[in-house]
């Protein structure tokens, strides 16, 4: 007698609709955890389940592969020049992988930038895997997809299995902290969105390590988080932070001598606001950023000192891991669930020794 969905459901303790969702690979709105999915696939293989419509036996992991895989999905809810820069290196990493594996052109997957409309149907639109270009978490409907997922970035407690390729943020903070300390800065503020807790925490801890090693006071490293809301945009929040740090109402003893920004967007608003309140960079205030996109930092006035992420190496690590998970037919990254790579300090003209008291 042929094995049915009901037979598999009884042995796994789930409903036939859940079994159908797992074995069909379609997105029908039913959420299935990764543990349940693996259990269903294992039982289906053990019972030698064969769908009636095709008569073709399925292996436990290959039951997921009933869609036609055509491309690698790219997701970035805040597409920017940095996103375009990263995609260039992902395309290069894709070509490198094809050459290394001896793949024919028809075996290669192209890249496609996804829209929010694509997210609920990732299991049905021909994606072999997903690359996240920011540390923004996926919505629930996308997080439940049964495709391999990698992130260029890092987050605490991701909602699904994924591989994270990211800058060693602690080391980056330490390198920038060393540079600012060598210039004579002792009171430094770091402006960052409160949504990027893990990244900001590690950067600050790296800078604090320098202050502790040099017997400085870590309390002189000021963390200035901000929230982007429908009422207050990033620009509004950063301007508010700058006024609170360096505005005319702030006593000189309370002002930092250097401001470190989460990324170039924050640095651009900070530079403009400092100019508006007649604070000259770098004569009166040094300014630095934890992002360096080509042809962006160089066009600041003065050019922006910044930490440059190893984006080429991150793209290669992400692409190799995505293919490894795809070839092994798993969404689990295994023991090496992340890769932390070293960044580079790019010294330009926006930092100088602090003014004499």
C-alpha cells in the first residue's frame, strides 16, 4: 500500500497540512520550524514516500528541491551606494566560484535584488539561496523559508539559521581608538542607531579596551544611540545628537574632542550640523566613520577618516558558504556559523590633535 501524507503525519505528530507544506516546498502560509521540517523529511525517506503525481522516489533533503532554481536573491531594505558596492563584489565572487568549480554557464545562478513583495514567496520563485546585505532581520514570512541564507553583517539571536560574514567590529573599534588616542583625544562620542546593538556594542568595547590599556577613563567614551521613527528621521536624530554634544549651550568641559559615526550617512549629517554651529573639522572637532564606500569619504570636506570593511573578502566568504549549504542541501551553517574579517583604517584629513584648552 502506498504511503500517504496521513501516514507521515501520524509518525511525526504533526498535521497532514504541515507534511504537505514540507514535501511540496510551496509557501501556503503554514509556518513550519526547522526541527519539524527535518523530522518530516527523515520520516518520508524512511517510509520511501513517493508522491502519487510523479511516481518518483524522493530523498529526505531533496524533497525541498521541487522548485526551479534560477537565481540568488539579494535583500537590502535600505538600498544605498554601499549596497551597490557590495553587489559588485558579490558578482565577482560568483564568477570566481564558477571558475573554481568548473561550472558551465547554464549551471551558474545570477543575482536578483528582491522587493518586499518577493519575501512571502521565497520558496516558490526560484531562489537557490538568499544573501542579506544589512543587519536588518528578515520579516517572519521570509525567515521561515527553506532556502540557505547568509548575511553580510551580524545580529544577536537571528530568527532563523544563517551564516554571518562580517567585519571584526571589536578590532575595528580598537584600531580607530588607538589612532584617536595617539592624536591626544581622551573624550570621544560614538553616534549609532539603537537598532544595531551588537555592532555598536563591539565597536565601543574595542575603543574601551584602548582606554583601559592606556589607563584612561572608559567613561569618557560616550555612547550616543538614536532611534529612527516616523516623527524623527535619521537626519533629525543625528542633528539632535550633535547639538547635545557640541552645541553652544554645552559647557566646554562636557564636549568631546572627537565624534565617531556609525556610517557615512551619519557622518554626513554630523559634518553639516557641525558646520552650521561653527565647529570646524578637524581644528575644533575630529570626525570619523565606521564605513568607507569608495568615492564617498574622499568627497567630504575635509576628506573623512574611516574604517573600510573588507567587502571583497566578505563577499567571497558569503558566496562560498551559500554554495556549500546549497550543495549539502541544508539551511544549517554548522559549527562555523560566522566569519569575522579584519577591516582597514583609512586616514584622511578629518582627524587632528584636539585643540589646546
